[in-house]
């Protein structure tokens, strides 16, 4: 006689038959009360969704000169922001620069909305012979932030002053000193402020901590000694020096003397070679 198989024993699950609980949106599992830390659709740390953040951090760059390249523009604008303290932290404030070769415009994306707003103060910055147009894109619908021009920011020219001269007219205007120099040659000289972008040079490999006056006096003396200063003018041909770590910017009193200073190429000071070039070439 066949025996019936013994019935299988059903093992009761210790987890129960109820469906697992699904945490509410914004609630971290196992951490009750910490709501809002996983807000759907928001970029962490910003409180904005991706579309809003893009609009707040993107800036239009117009009036690019022929031959402009995105990577060089990225480096140039980042360095300029660091120089005049528009960057809010270390490193490059620009995270992306979109530019099609040959196009006369580009779009730069900044790492924060605050730095994008600060960048508006660079409107009119000289780059490879052009004055860049820096503004919000046409798609921006937020409030209009107050900003000044690069020239007003750096003390080169007031916002209402006429546009800087270019070409032969700029060379003629830059060579005409409107006032006589005396003493050190820099304090008493009055020049056309609109030509400042064409009278500035970049000096590299500066030893940190070097006083600006030391650079001004040494370079001015060298230019006078070797005949690079205008013999019709008295005093130091270098009006002003701005130092920033391992580099400096020197402002000369005329475009002719600025071009003459480029002939020094590299000069030796404090036993170190220092290259001299235009601010534009320093970014390439």
C-alpha cells in the first residue's frame, strides 16, 4: 500500500508578508527627520534645477577678434577675474567656454551664479586688439544686475568716456603727452586714458614680494639708459606698476614707449630673467 508523502512544513518569514515601506520623497531611509536632502530635480548645493542654474551661470562673450580660440579665451578671462578679485575662490572661475572656430562670439559657463554676475564688470576688456562685449545671453529673464565696465573697474577710463582709439589714430594720440612729467616722471604726466589698453605690458617671472616701485625704477632707468625712453620727455617712462604674485603689469606714458619696451624682450633683475610682452600674448 502506497504511503502518502508527508506534507511540507511552511517556514514563516520573520520579515512578514507586508510590502516594504517606501520612504517619502526627500526623506533619507533610516534617518528620520532629515527631509529635503534629496530634493528631486535640484542640483546639489545650489537649490536650482539644471535649467535655472545654466541661465544663472552662462555669459555671452561678443566682439571676438579673428583667430580667437576658446581655450585661450577661457584662460584669459579666468586670469583677468583673478587679477581684479572678481573670482570668489582659488582656481579658474570658468568651467566651460563654448566657441565655434571663426565665430565672433562665445558662451562661458561659470562655477557659480555670483561669479557669472561679477564677470559682467569685465565688459569692454581688451583682447587681441578688440574690446569684448560681455553680457547676459538673450534667453536670460532674471533681474538685471548693476555692473561697470572693465575700464572703470581698473581705473582706465570712466564708463561715459568715448571708446578707445585704434590703429594709427591710437598711436598718434598715445604719443601726445598732454602734460609735462617731473620728479619721477609718472606722477605729473597726464595722458589720454582711453589708450591705456595699448600702453600696458605684462612682466613675467617676478619674485613674489618684489615692491612695485623697485620694478618701476629699475625698468625706467634701463629704458632711459639704452635710449628706449622718449628723449623729448623728462622722468620715468613707466607711470604705474601693478604686481600680482609672480607677474606684474606696467603702464607706460605713450604707445611709442610701450612698443620700445617690447624690444627688451627679457630683462634680468634680481638674478632672474623676466619676459616682457603684451597682456594679450601672455595669455596665448
